[in-house]
C-alpha cells in the first residue's frame, strides 16, 4: 500500500501544482510580462521606423536642396557652349572647356544663381564662381548682384571699337561709382584685365566677358583693390565665370562643417563651438587688424566709398599666417549705386529700408520712401562682429580699454558730426592697441 501510495504521490502532487494558486499567479505574471515585452518591442519598432522615416525625409529634402544649389555641370555647359561658338573668351576658357585642367571640387553655393566651388586649376587651388540666372531688378534682402542684360553676353556688339567699349565702361562706372575724377584710369585698368591672353588687344569675346563681369560688384572690387593684402587675387575668367585665390580657413572662427552635420546643430551650441575653436588670442588680434585694414581699403578709397552690406563670419577667412582674406565680397556695394537704388524705395517702417543684412537706412514717414543715407558705417558693423571674438580670452591688462574702444566704435553713426574724423581716430586707436600687445609675439 505504501509503495502504491508513494508511486501515486508525485502524480497527485503534479495535479495539485497545476491547480495551485501560486502556479496560476506565475502563469498570469508570465503572460503579462510577455504582453508588456511585446508592447515595448512594438513601441521600439514604431519609433525606430519613425526616426528612419523622418531622417530619410530630411536627408532627401536636403539632398534636393543641395542639387538645386550645386549646378556646376550646368554652369560649365553654358560657359563652354558660348566659348566654343566664339561668343566669349578669357584666360580660363581653354583650361575649363578644352584641356579640362580647371575643374570644380567641393560645392560652397548658398544660392542657386550664385554658384561657388572649391576648384583646382592645374596645380593651383582656387575658388570658382559662376552666375547662373539673370535678375532684371534688384530684390532687397536677396540678390545684390543685378544682371543688367536681358540676354547675357549681348554687349558689346560686333563692330564696336575699343574706343566705344571704353565709353561704355566709363558710363557704367559713372553710374556705379559716381562722378570720380580718375575713372579713366580705372577704365584703362579694366582693359588690361580684359586682355586675358596679353596680346595687347581686347577681342570681342574678351570684351563680352569683361562687360558681363563688370556687372558684378565683387569682380569690380577685386580689380580696384588688386594690390591690397586682404583682397583675394583674381586668377582668371571665362565669360562671367571667374576664379579667385582660395583661402585655407573659410570662416572667421576657423571651423567649417559639412551641411548635413550643420543641419542637426542648434544655433546656440554652434556659437559656443565657434568660440571654442577660435585661434589663440594674439592670432585673433592679427586677424581683427586685417579686417580693420580692409575697412580702411573700402572707406573712401581711390574710386569712392564701398558699403559692406553683409559682415558675417562666413564671409571672412584667413591664411596659414593668420592674415585676413575676404572670402565673399558679393555684398560689398558702391555707396553711390546703393543710394540711387534705395532712395525711391517705398516703405512703411525702417524695416523696409534694409539692403542685404547690414546696410540700413530710415523710412521718411512724410513721403513713405527710404532715405539714401546708410545709418551705420562699415567700421561700426565690423566692431560689432569683433566684440565677442576679441574680448573672449583678451589679456587682462588691455581688456577694459579694448572693451571701451569697441563699444565706442559700435556707437558710430554716419549722420554724426565729424564722423570721418571719429572713424579714423577709433580705427587707428584699435589697431594701435592690438599691435602693441602682439608685436613682440611669434603670432605677429
């Protein structure tokens, strides 16, 4: 009996376990955990797919934007078609269209109609710029480089003499720069630049290229300031495509990130990161002196005053010796030209009287038109850009004086009495203060 009872005992216990409250609770807990695990897994999969979808959409949009911005092949085709049919000519044409020793590298374009690339011409690095579309009028806040011709490269026409071409260029300069007494010298300088093959004559193709390029303020400024240290050198041109010297560091802060990474960096964090990656203070001081010297170059220069209508870190660069080099001068415009364009602009408030991002005039409420006088001079805008750049890490013995001079500089107004005297005094004081501090360092 005992043997039978012992043999039946495990079976009896098995039946009792499956019906026991503890086993039922364990089964319920297992089912609940499985359900919870399935929910967590579904939630994880859902958010994973959502991240992939959103990320893919963002990349697609950015890629589409990139392909719209970067149209180097189209630019090259347009220029080379014109060159091969004999419409245009220039020192870069053969290298671009025949030997193909001038080619486009990394795209730097920020607007579809202003193509910009890092390039290589033979063994020399450069920056290639090309105008893609025509603008029949100046749109404030967007395009600062109006294209005058409805049909590009239609001037001068066949049969135009060199003397007639000189008269055309002289009239263009008079409209852009005002009635300067030495415009004839600038015209002769342009003819020298236009003679790309240096044969002593300007062909019709070279004249058409030069005329198209002279509509662009950056090209004109490079010619006017070709001997100045902080202006990039013109390497060559073909039609309205031109090549200028490249700059090793293409931002005031010395850091340039791919556009995909820029997309995901908050602006506040980017500003902090910029400050983190700046050069040492003596080197920053040398770069700042370069900007102040460039402001001098464009302020009442040999052919009038030019206004810097977009002073931002991305438009300034420097080389390996920490000498400032302008990266983009397309938004530096002749003062006379700006006044003529802006004076009849209809306005409701001062916000309607902005040219680019930094050239501001006031709205005359009696006529509801913009006035022609720009409120802030170039120097004040440059000091505003340099304030945080220079004060961060500044030596304690000059920080107070440096801050004082920078704020005096920022307060400069065009309409103030004796503005030119104050402008020169503040600029010289700033340069002297910075040079004294770095003149005995290796960075100078």
